[in-house]
């Protein structure tokens, strides 16, 4: 299928937080790049995250729990094998 392609610079959550202050809500659905974005230490301070994870590179729901579960309570909707919507609410 013919399509246009754009190359854009990557900006980390930590860089966004440094420039603009705390991130109060994150919505992420980037067709597989969520793994590198959510692997940023700044994710620990975000109170609520809504998004969709994709089984890119063999990643699973358990990988998302391992990535966010230390700081957030997670809930999921959709097929267990992904892609799957998720909500992550910060534990206080």
C-alpha cells in the first residue's frame, strides 16, 4: 500500500518532564514503540497511564507488568496475547 513516511526525533519522558514539569497523565498508543517510552525512569512519577501495548519483539502482558507493576496497579482489556488496552494507576 503506498504511503508517506516521516522520520521524527525521539523525545524521552524524562526530557519532557525536565522541560515542562511533572507529567500528570500519559496516553500512549504508538504501535510498538511503547516499550522504549515506558522504560524511562520518569514513568514512576506519572499518576495515570492509559494506552495499548503490542507484542513487538515477543513482548507479553507479563513484560508490561514487570515494567510498570512496581509503581502502578494495572488493568487490561482485550486479547491476552495483545495488542491490549491497559490502564496503570500510580500506587501512593
